[in-house]
């Protein structure tokens, strides 16, 4: 194959990815989103697509603290609040999971609050036990990064998850999204909780 033909094929391939973003993902090429968020003030690159309100929530595979495989579809029929965080053993993530754990007592039993990070399942179990976290279920993405890649929160150079919140309705449609701009800051709790209350009201 001549160099000219090879160059033309590469141009066509990358043009197709630009025109059809999902094509690259199907081919095993993860979309890269640079400068969307920062970590300690420095821009980082996120891998995976940006999730938007109104689309079908991608199913994903993660691990529970007892090493069971857990998927989004396991919570079908429930409202899912899915929060991704870099690590539970950091001050901001600690505050965030405590806030949602406190809020869990006032939400419907038909709401599942899930926290997902790259922390090992054993570390998540230890953290929850030591901090009395009972209203939130933690999930680990350490094995395959399946959630991070599908929800566009995998930080390329660190293999950590970026801070974000997704709220998914009982029909697995995304109804709320926040990609927190700076990983060292907390999400907009009021906006997320108001969105959750509205989704609960609509599904009653």
C-alpha cells in the first residue's frame, strides 16, 4: 500500500469519527475531551462521551463491596442517583457521600443512590463501615473502568473518575447531569436534589 493511500485512509477514518462520534467508540477508540474539567486547577483529559439529558443511560458493569458484579439494569424501575468521585478517602468526596447519605433518609424507597469510584471494593467497605454510610451504595470501577468510559468521566492520565452526578429515571432515561468543573469542589447539591424531587413527583 502506497504512503498516499495510507494517508488518505487515515484522513477518512478520523473524518468519520468527527462526523459520527459513536463510530469511534464502537471501533474501540475512546473519545477524548480535553479541558472540560480541572484537577487542582490543572486541565485534565476525560475519556468517553459526554452524557446529555434525554438520552438512554448506558448500562455499565462495576463491583459491589462483596465483589459481586453490579449493573445499572439491576436497579431497573428505580430512580438512580449516580455520583462518580475520584476517591472516597479525600475530604471533598468524604463530604459529598456524607451529604447524600444524610439526604437518603428523606427520599423514596424507589430511589437508589450509588457512589462509584476507582477505590477497591475492600477500601469502600472499610470506609462505609467506619463512617456509618448506610443510605448510599458504593460501587468500584477499578477492574474495567466500564462506567468511566461509558459516562465520560475517566481521567486519562490518572485513571481516576472525575466528579459528576447523573440522575436516571425508572425508564433508564437520563434526567439530570452535572460534570463538576473542578474536581476539588463539591457538586451543586441544591440543583441535584431539586431535580431528584421533580423526578420523584413525576413518577408517583
